[in-house]
C-alpha cells in the first residue's frame, strides 16, 4: 500500500461496530483516526438509528469537537438550547462547562450519520449534566464519579 493510500478512508467501505446501551443509546460506528494513523485529531463515523443517540449529553474541558452531518436529520442539544440539524450541517463544540454540553439525537424516522473530529488531548475532564457525573481520563486513568462526591483537597492527607 502506498503512503497516500494509508491516509484515505471511504466511509462507505468502513467496517462499523454495533453499540447499544439501554433504551436510549445505540449506534454503528468506527474510530477512523487509528486506521489512518492520525496523531493529534480523533476521527469517528457514527450511524445512529431512529429514536437513539450515540452518547450522553456531555461537555469537554480539554477537547474541542466538530461534527459534520453526512445523512439524515435530528436534534442538537447544546447547553440549554436545542435546534434541528440536517445533512450538510457543521457543528462546533468548543471546550467549556455545562454551557457547552452537547448531544446529537436522532428523533427522525431514518438513520442519522455524522463524522466527528476532536482534538486528542493527553488528559480530559468531561461533565455529564443529565446524570450529574464527572469523568477524568488520561495516562491510563479512567475515573467516573458523581458531582455530589465532593472531597476537600486535604481529605485523607493529614
């Protein structure tokens, strides 16, 4: 394979993996970045069936995300607002707190497909306003907790 060929993938030829969790979350998706040996950006392709979302409502403190709607239509939740989205839309989700929380929901009667691109930071903190969780990720650490589990910096140190 030529170097240039190893840097190109066609979404119609990718092998998608099925994911489902509970009644709300389901998608067929693939992480494209590793297939293309991407270093600083993460690329994914998601195909979401009607009535589902691929992930919970969340925000990022370190990574910025961009979504490009390839096919279908749905609803974008962003902070305290919602709006209709459709094929051709480009969505920017910069870093921030709950005001930048986002989720794409397929509330249509056909599939919704989109590409996502994100900066790949070595450490990340995500907030999940609906479930009141915080996730810390990086360097092999993957820790989820509820926001109500607040500890003082000096707890168990003295």
